[in-house]
C-alpha cells in the first residue's frame, strides 16, 4: 500500500533506474547520474510519460537521493497523513457529514451514530437478541410493539414533535428511518449559517430527546409528552447562533422561520471589500508582474515588465505543460527574471499573487514536489531583486497573459504593445489609467 505514496527524489543520482521509477528495465546497474549526460540516447527507451519529468531533474552531488513520502509537503513520513489518506479514500456515508458537526454536542452525535447502527435497546432489539419480553410502548395511548421506526417516527408523541418542527421549517415530517430524516432535514450540511445549524441540529436533538423521554418514563414512570420534548429541543438549539458564530448569511425567509422558534441569532459580519490597483514603481525602475495558472492538470504562466510610467517593456505568455498551480507560479517568476536578464534590466521589483512563491524565494521552505522548479527560479534571483506579494486584483495583466497561453499552447515573448490579445489589452490599459479593481 505504501508504494502509492512514495517517490524518489534524485539528488546525487546514484540510485539505479529500476529502484526509483523503473522506466529502464533493461539495465539494473545504470544510475541516473551516469545516463543523464547522454540522456538523448536513452529517451527512446523510456515511456513518453517520464520524458518531461526527467528533463527537469537537476542533480546535486552533495546530497544523496531521497525517498519522498508524497502525502506531506516536507516529504517526511507521517502516520497521521497516511491514516487520513486511507480514511478519506474509503467509503463515505452520507449521514456522517450530517451528524459529526462541531455545533452538535458529542453526546448527541454519538447517540446518532449508535441509532444508525441499530444499537439502541428498544424492546424489539432485545427480543431479537433472544430475551423474551412483552413489548408495550410508552409513547402511545394504544400501545404497540416498540421498535426504532415506531418509537422515533410513527408513535403519537414522535409524530406530533415532527409535525411541530416540520410546520415551522415548512418541510415534510413523515419519515421512515433515521437516514431518511437526516437527508430531508439537512440538505446542505456544510453551509455554516445560523439557519442551517439550527435545522441540522434540531433533527439530531429530536431523536435524542425522544429517547431520553422514553427512558425516563420506562424507569421513573410518568407520561411522555410532545410539548416537553419540543421544549427540550428548543432549549438545546436556542443559543447556537451565539455560541457558534455563523460564517454565512441566513436568508430573510429563513430568519422568519427562526423567529417562529424564538431564535434571534446574529448574522455574520459583512466584510467590506477594498479597491486595489496596480501601482508603478519609482522613476527609472522596472516592475515585473507574473502569474501562474493551472487548468485540468496543465499549467501556464504569464508576465509583464513595465517601466515607471506603466509603459510596456516586454511581456511573455508561456505554456508549461503538465503541472500544478504552485509550479506555474514559481516557474513564471523564473521565466520573467530570465527575460529581465536578457534585456539587461537590473533592479526590478517582482510582483506575484502567490504567497507560497514569495515565501519560497525568501527561503522559508518549499514543498518537495516544487524543489526542482525552485532551483530553476533561484538561479535567476539576484540579491538586488525585490519580491513582493500583491492581490490578484493588482496583477490582472499577468493573469490574463497566463490564461491566454491555453489558447496558443507555446512560449511567446513580445516587446511591444502591438498585437495584444483583447482581454490583455483591456487589463493593460486600465492599469495604465490607474483604474482599480474591487476585492471582496
Ligand atoms: Zn407507541
């Protein structure tokens, strides 16, 4: 199993091909370091899938080859990540996202888990276990045999509780099973608004409170009443919106439904957006904006070099092939800086919207799968380069240039403003005029 999550990283290249990736089955002694000098001879023997990856390999003789655990950024094995990898790839029950939520008390979630596994000692369950008892439910005036379906959904008390809340939330209240109830009551369990929190937890609380009331009657005597259960449920959900701050807004009609329950939770803070625009740098200096983009496993990059008046010095739009967004972001900086060097531009301010790239270049660490492209980038970096992160809204021209590469699928660099694609031109002109873009 662990093979799926491991990979080799070539550093001194002493590992033989077979042990590492296995495209060269013929020669078990041949190391990557040996073959890399005459790679053109070997490429025809290797599956095309590997070509691109092999060409990117940069050897470093000082460090031995490394075994990488692909599920962590550092490449070091972590049992936690490995456990999560298998857990997430396993089968997922629809009810788990509706029951295991941070705003539902663990006791209630645990009870729901038990009932979903039929592990509640209702009379019928005890009978099926071989203990002969006379079953007589405590939830109806005309007693029935007590099983989960009857007690929680079909009994007189249960029906009036479901009807009470069903009318408030305007949803059907006749259910056949716990799973059925969960599906109907919690259509979008991941939304984090007061309304969804209340509606999702109500269904769990109703089921647990019915059970608590039933046990109370069985052991202490008295009668089960729907009013008591409704009040207990209401008490449990009343302060949900205050204890667990919602992240999303509830709509007007949802707020009315909550008001009918006597719940007046706060709405989340509405974040005010800010206007951002591209700013030219000090007179006599240049600014390079780069951006990477990834779509359907392919990635591209774009960038533009402008002078202090916002005039174009050069632009590029490049198709990088297979790769991730982060790969493209770093590679775009490298390509942009190479262009600067070839134009003889020294002090340049680099702007990218990727914080990861900025952190990598500031030597704050980089993930194992980006190390090769990071090296390529670091070869272009000089001490006088300044790199900063900007918002996407300040980086629109580079963004459009990166997107344009999906159309032409090649590397293009241009040194004038002529023949600019329409969408790039629009962004370029609005930057030059100092028009800001809104960021929510
Ligand atoms: Zn009953």
